[in-house]
């Protein structure tokens, strides 16, 4: 079993975040929130929050590579059983199906 984090950040940004926080596990990049969208765990941040992020020096467009202003719900824990393509979420079980391309195939290091 392995612990990984999945971030909406671009690969270079996710690597920088992992290095800055001295993480000892792999951080994968879900560019465009493809996996998060498939799991239905995206949250649309209100536009009124844009100035707050900007004031803190956080540019989600630069970090995530798009201007959607969407982020995965936090916190979120997922258990993935690769042989059965079943994902256990902290809130529900999602059955993706058999013989499909793995959900994480589009993720990058």
C-alpha cells in the first residue's frame, strides 16, 4: 500500500509544494481537475474570493494552469482498490467499473 497526494497544481508547482513542505510521499498532479471532476469532488470558489487569494500571493491560474477557480473538496480521503476499480471515499463508494482505463492514468508526477 502507498500513500500519495493528488494536487490540482501543475507538475512543477506540485513538486515545489512537496519540496517546500518536506513531504515524504509522492505528489501527483491532476491537471485540469480531470480525476476530481470524475469523482465529483470539485468546488467552485466564489469570484469574491479572488482578491483574497491575490492579497495572499496565491495565483491559482499560475499554479493550476487554468482560470476555473475550482478546487477539490478538502479534506478528502480516497482508498483505491486497483484490482476492482472501486474507490472508497470518506463520504461514499464510487464504482467505476471493470476493464476501464485506470482513473489515475492521466496523473503526472
